[in-house]
């Protein structure tokens, strides 16, 4: 199991720190697992409701920071409340990172993404462009870069993109799949309507 690392300091979440965190949620391991899932769901909803681009990633970053803090600080009594406070900070940081002027995004659709495929008719292409335009700037840029190259260059480009975002390649792949699914659903709804 690959455990995520905290992007702030290069700290890596280890098994002992995670077990210690679970024990803080509940001494009974079964109930601790349930509490962990409840906390994570609460955090994902927190970020989703506020419009964070990658709510799951923000929730994971919040948990990593809290676990790191709890590893060295026993004075924190209410873990859920502490997580909520850390989540607010993570959200504010994520907003600062994604403030990219719209002018920088204009004209960045690669030719491979903009050219209609022989299977796509004009209406579906218009739906695709509309749905792409509805994505948050950060998501739109990422998905366009993710699918922008061919063959070997695609692999290299995805490694660069993962490095730029500070995430492992499998996390990049998961993000791309979530965005692609949203696009497919949006295009499907648009084409039917």
C-alpha cells in the first residue's frame, strides 16, 4: 500500500503514525476504522461544498497534516475539530494555488483535443467544448495536458505533469479518470438534450 506524503515538508506517512492516529479516533480498531471513514467523508464533503477542485486530495492532505501533528503533539484533544481547522487552511492554500488568470488558459487547447474525431459529430464536439469550458481552470489545464501528446512523449509528459503537481503518477491517473468521467457524463447529458 502506497501511503501519501505531505507536500509541505516531504514527510511520509508511516504505518506507526497511522496506527497512532486511528487509536486517537477510537481505542477499538474496528470503530477507529469507521471513525476514520466518517472523518474522511466529512472532509471530502467540506472541500466539495466549497468548490475545491480535487476534494479527495485536499482531504488526504488534511489528514496527513493532522497525523503528522499528532505524531509529535499529544495535547490535541478533539481530533475532528482540529481536522476541520486544518481543512480550512488547506482550502485557503488550494484557492491561492489555483488563481490562474483566464487569459493564460485561453488558446491552450491542443490541436489533438480540438480537432473533431471522425466518429464525433459537430453537436457532440460543441458539447465537449462546452463541458470542457465548465470545468474549473486547474482541472481543464490538467486534463488537456494529460491527453496532449502521443506515444512515448505522452508518458514523459505525464511524468512531468505529476511532478509539477507534486503527486505520484497513480494519483494523476486517478484525477484524470475522475475528470474524464465528469466530462463524459456532461457530454452525454448535453447530447441527449
